[in-house]
């Protein structure tokens, strides 16, 4: 590996690390700002874990950076309510009960005179929902802003209606060959006189502006058709006779389905691809697809664990859509900086990588499980439901929902997440996802 390659790899990793730290700080800023807005005391705002490498106190909050850039947190006073007697309970010998009491003690460990009115659990449920949702929401805002900005200014690689090459004969795409045989008929595009560099502007007299529309019309046509092209600055019309052929199947979104074919009309040319900025509307649609794919990926995580295990500890292949951790994403950032593409392409790819990371943070934290933000949101919503039901049926107010009682479940969930994170880490080191 050359010195230049090493330097560019280190640069890519460093750029991703800075983006990661900013994303974490941005997430915690959402929690911090809304907590202070509702009068909750926040003793600490930290980016990273482990030993503190820098901190400064402003007001009643210590702001700092820790050594391991793999997360962050704010500490709020009174995350959990006190025990039934109104006081902190003594440590129990039961391990499950002990988890609850440890969590309750930690919630009050920095309680100072005057903090009784600044406790998290004393705020109304809707305020607690806002505080806990604000962190993931900041990641969603950042993901949308980055994605939309890059999509509308830089764009995506898109197939156009310009001809990049003409097929010489008709070959079923399912045959996976590109060499013509004597028995193969001449392709309709070749017979009609279509040439490389032609831009198709109309099909059967109807104006065409994009590849998706042209592709659909070609597939729907078997037999005679007129093709209007721009060639050397002038328009001319070609007559073609489209043939039936086995072509790649497309899904509802117009994406090619691997290894599946259908019989459809066939013209026989390759479309040129270029990077095209998207309109605001198209960018919104793409962003929606990105969120939908993210949700599907979160749901599919358990099913990907066996393949991930084989990739980490056996000779299994690492799938392109395999889960990737911080280390794997940083390695991808290093690869991006070594791609033989213009600098603006590298910048766009790094920004898309950061947008995807922030979207993952949003979706992951919204899972209704402690210790994630979604678990605290679920607890606050459950409390609101209990109190409203009691009010409707004129029952006594059940009081705050004691989220601390769910801490045994939280420890189990945290244990599963830690094991999964370690598995992804091993796979990212020994069998990483690569973009080259």
C-alpha cells in the first residue's frame, strides 16, 4: 500500500470521525436544549465515553469530550421517581431488585437543595416525550438536510435517454452473454440505424424526458414504432420493429430485480448514465425511500445475524447490505477517499454516508426499549394513558410510572445490543463491507 493511499485512508477515517462526533453532539444538544427549556437540571453534557479529555463548566452543566467517540449522553436529575415510601430504597440482595434500586439511586445521586422542582420525572408526560424525542429528531433533521442538500445540488447517477451503445443482435438477458451468434437476429436498434450519441426525445410521437418513461414504453411495445432522436443538433425520426425478448424484471419502484426476467418489448441499446441533480419533489421521494429502506433494515436485523456470524467467524461472504458498525463505516470513509473519482464525488459520498448514519441513529433510538430514548418515550406515554383512564373513571391518580422497574429488561436489551455490536465489530475488522 502506497504512502498516498495510507494518507487518504487516514483522512477518510478522520473526516468520518469528525462527522460522527458532530452527529452525537447534535443528538445530545436536542436533549439538552429541551431539558433546560422545561427547567430540568442537567449536570453533564458529554460527547463520547471513557476518560474525559476536556471539559468546562458553564452554569450548572459540565460540557466535555471523552476519549472514545462511540456515543454520548446528558445526565438529567431525577430520571426515575423515588420508591413507594418517597425515599431512596436500601440496596436489595435480589439482583433484579438491585438493578431497579441502583438505577433509582443514580437518578438522585447529584440531588442538591432546590432541585426538588427540577427533576425529570416531575415534568408532565408530554414534556418528557419532547425531551427524549428531541435527540433522535435532531439526527433525522440532520439526515434530511444533508440528503436533500446533496441530492438537489450534486445529484445521483441516473440513466438518461442518450444512447451509450447499440446492441448488434437480440440476446435474451437471462443468457448472460454479450457475443452474438449466427442464429441471433439483428437488434431492432441496429436495424433502425440508432447510433451512439443519439438522444431519444420522442417515442411513437410522444415526447420523452426521462429514462424510466422511455424504458416502460419500449417494454410495452412489440412491433413497429417510431423513434425521434437528436443527432448533430437536428431531430430525425427512425423506424424500428421492436421484438419480444427476455429482459430483467422491474419492481414497483422501477428497480431491476436480480435474476428475474419477463417477456417484453426490446429495442437493443445501452442508456448513458450521468450524475443529475434532483428536483425538490424527487429528492423528497428519494428521502422517503431511504427512510423506508432504513425501517426495513432495522426489522430485518435479527435475520441477518447468522450470515454476519459466518462472515465474522467462518468463510461466509459479507453481504453488501450486511449491518455495519462505526469501525466499518470509518473504513468505508477511508475507501471513499481512495476512489479514482473527482473530489466532488468523494465529498458527496462522504455526506451520504453521514446522512445514512444519522438516519440509523434516529430509527434505532426510536425503538420502544430501554435504555434507548424510545423506551423512555414509551414509559411517558404509558403514564399519560394510565392517568387519563383514571381521570375518566374517576379513580385516584396512579402517579408517575416507575420506569426504573423496567431496568432488568433494559439490562437484558443492553446486553443483546453489546453482543451484537461486538459481532459487527469483529466482522468489520476481519471481513469488512467494501465499496470497491
